[in-house]
C-alpha cells in the first residue's frame, strides 16, 4: 500500500510534463497548418535533370 503514494506523485509529475510539452508544441506553431500535410503526398515531384558530365559507362551500370 505504501507504493501507491510515490506512484501517484510520479504519475502527476509525468502528466504535468506531458501537458507542458503539449502547450509548448502548440505555442511554437507545430499544429498551425492542418491541411497541407494531408495533400502534400498528392503533389508530383519535379523530374530530375540528368547530369551532363557522366560517361557512357555510368549509364550502362544503372
């Protein structure tokens, strides 16, 4: 029964730390843009330009 008091105190301290981390994350702007991350995967990546200074052997190996 004596272990309940330290565990209760530890859980309260842990809950306060998580609450402080949540408030800090919201104040720093991590949750400002809720739309862009959900559609970012739908955007096409720009095509990669081939490098001009590659030799023919490099193209054969790929």
